[in-house]
C-alpha cells in the first residue's frame, strides 16, 4: 500500500538515474517510508559518494527546501555543484577532512547517508566521526550492507560493518543496563548513579534494518555530558534552546490555516475525492494546516459511506486525521461549506482555503468532463500545489487570492484563499436567497451567488493569471503540454 501511493521518490531516482531506484537497489521505498513526513522541511543532508550526482539531484527535488551536500574522493565530482548542491572532495576515512567539512557546513546535519566506498573500515570510521554531528532527532544511514559479507569490501579491517552494527544494537539497548525504554529518563537516572554510558548508548533512539540498508535514528536530545553538574547545565541550555526554537516555530506558524473542502457525492465521487486528497497531501499543505473541514452533500446512503471512506483514505497516507465533517441531504450548492467557513471566520483568526470537488456533476464519458478535469487540475495547481505563494500574498496583506478574477466578480472556478478578517466583514451566507422583489431566487441561479459572495465587500484581491480563454471549452490543463498558457514565473518550472 505504502509503495503504491508513494512512488514519487522512485520516479525521481529513475529520472536522475540513481541506483537507489526500483531498477537498482530499490532503496527508494524505504527512504520514502522514513522521510515522507519531513520532506518539505528545511534540512541539511549530506551524502558520502557522489559519482555522477544522480542521488544528489534526486534529493534536491525530493527535499525542495533543503541544502544537499556531497562528499567524494574523486575531484571530478566538484562539477556536479549547482544551486542547493555543494560538494567537498576528500576521503570518508579521513577524520581531519570530515571535521573540516562539518565546520564548513556549520550546523548539525539532519540526514547523513553513506553510499561511498562500502569498505567496512571506511563505513565505521565515518560513522564514528559523523554520528555526533547528526542533529538530535536526525538520521544516519548506511547503504549496501550486503558488501559486509564480501571479502573485497573488508580490506584492511578487522571488523565488518554488520558486526559493528550488532554492537550498536547492544548499545541501543543500553547493553542491558535497564529494562525501561524511556531513553531520556533512564539515561539521566543512570548518569546520576554514575553509571558510565557510551555515546551510542546515550544517543541512539532506534535502528531500522532493511534489506541492504540501515537507518540509525538519533534521539531528540543530544546527550554528550557525563558529570551530573554539566548534565544539568546541558539540560538547562537544551531547554532554553528548545524554548527559543518553539518561539520561532510559533512565530512562523502564527496564522492558523484551515481548509474548507466542499464535497458533492454523485457520479465518481470517490475517485475524484481520492485524487484531490492526494494532491493536497503531496503538496505538503495537509501537513501544514490545522484542520480540514469537509462540507458534504449527498443522499443518505452516500453520506453514510463517506465517513468510512474518508477515514480510510486519510489513513492510507498518514496517521494524523485532521478531517471534520458536516453533512446535508439538501443540495443548496456550496452553502453548507461556505456557511461553515463564514461561521468559523467570525470567531477565529486564520487563513482559509476554500475549494470543491470540481467537475463531479459532469459524468465520466461526457464531452465536457475532460475540460472540467483539466480546469480542476489548473485550479489545484495554483491554490494547492502553490499554496505557499498564496500564503505569502495573504501575509502581504491581500484579503484574498485566487485565479482569473473576472469582470463578473468571481475567481473562475471558485477556489480561493482568504484572510478571516476580511470574511468577518461579509454578509452571512444564506441558503434562501431573495431577489430585489423579495422573491426566492431559483435554485439553479443561487450557485452564482456563492461564486460572487467573496467579492461583496470589495476585497483587496490578488489574482494570478487570467487565462484569455473559456475554461468550459478549452483544455487549460497544466499537465498536458499546455504550459505555454501559464504566467511567466511558472512557465519555466520543471
Ligand atoms: C556508489 S557511488 C555513489 C553513487 C551515488 N550516491 C548515487 O546514488 O548516485 C560511490 C562513490 O563513492 C566514491 N568513493 C569511493 N571511495 C571513497 C572514499 N574513501 N571517500 C569518499 N568517496 C569515496 C566513489 O568515487 C564513487 O563516486
């Protein structure tokens, strides 16, 4: 299941011809399993072994906000350097070179991968020197462990890497000094009792052994000290540091982000919702938001099915279920979800994203459905995949942003981001609309009200590119070779 859903890293490995792909060692499945949740973070990643740069380029695309460092003994590798990729030339068994490299990188490193010579002696030396430079909570990985069983990879060493790793498993278990798995608590207790612990005993949280590859996870708090006094000082500074980090994180995330997602359960609703959730998840937006409020309209059997379906869908990607649901059997177009959004904004400060299950009322096989699908992808690209650009616009004090603001006062397709402070000013959303003569507006015309509602108070709006075409009848898809239709700043992207 994990493998089917998360092919992204493998595609990159194939694209950049790294032997970590499914056509080589197949390590991408393990890496995706371990790194999927942190790939959008800003990290420092160091790989020993550059060769033609395949894996470094793969990492660069997989970790879009990270810096990638490479070490190789071959001076030709220097030419692989590019934006966000830096190469250091030297041997992974040379302690002076490794320390010097760390000084140049400055901060602790989040992920270190050893895909260098695969000589046991080198692997052990690098681990001994570099593991202390791994950020608490970070990872040290050694690849191609099968080499441990071959003579030619054990030149000049008395210990094979696998034998050394077995000793680390002993260390991870504190060599039997305790039966408690709460490392932080127990290490402090043992140190108070003046029981000596080695660095690995204090710092390995777990070791994952895959076929050919192991992942050593460093415990979140880096425990270096041995005496009680210094350990207390260390705790003080660590707490202070943690406090400062939390403050910075809080400051960065000061504005809550909430999604309001309108779901209409007809035709192939399950497929379309799955597709939209995948986009949401892969963009990193799902991880970044505080909750996802789903307003759902449909007949009762579909509504019953929906709550099980959405739970299973989310759990196939993550254990973090942020979905809240409101349902209605009465179809008043987008009323249920927009009304919820308005209610929420009246008493909260947040950035809100509104989007819906666009195209669902056009059955599969109808002439218009391919146009709708393309158009939906286009809306998702700007509002979901490029969500950070939208947040920046709201940070710049725009009230709302979306695509293709038109004279008819709407963002085409009605996907948008808005600041709750602006939404507070808007008139309530009603499901009974009266026209000037106080007559109830026909249902089919109410949908336009929901599309125009955002503009009732003349917002300071930011709109990306307005395609000079009718989305109903044109293929505006960004994935179908129609990139020429994109605004300039997006056109050159890979
Ligand atoms: C398996 S290749 C790396 C492949 C690369 N990581 C990838 O997936 O595309 C191994 C590399 O390790 C380098 N190497 C060999 N001995 C080394 C040493 N002692 N120190 C650093 N690099 C070394 C080789 O020059 C070679 O480029």
